[in-house]
């Protein structure tokens, strides 16, 4: 199944925030490489959208959100027919339950 990959506003903001953080705290080159790798990982969902696993923080509540990992980042997404909607790209070292609750269940 081939899907269209769409980014939510929050996911776009996540990518920009990650890029800025790495560029300021490390280098523009590393920020560019990370941005490209995260984008490629997200876009790879067009060919294999079901390869992710259910987000553990919501296992008992909601099982429509899946995630794939690009360490330490967790790419959270939802499949709707032939469309993958990336909901967020979050640092796995943060309190994801609170972030995801505010973002996905509002």
C-alpha cells in the first residue's frame, strides 16, 4: 500500500525546533543532516506505513497512533486510508505522556 505522507502543523514545528536546537548547540551541518534523516524516515512511511508499533503511553486508551523510532526521536503518526499523517517528532527523553496527551487527545 502506497500512502501520501502529510505533516501536521505540530510535526512541522517539531522539525523546525529540532533543527534550531541542533544548529545552535552543535552545528548547522549536523542540524541539516539530522533534518534530512528525520524527513527521509517520515517519508519512508509512504511505502511501509504499518511497520510502526502502537504508542505505549496510550496502549490502554487509543491504538490508532503508531510510532517509528529515529533515536532518540519518536515519530508519531496515524494512518487514514491511503494517507499517513505525522502528528509529531518528539525527543524520546522527554515526558512523552504529557506531551502526547495534550497534543493528540485534545
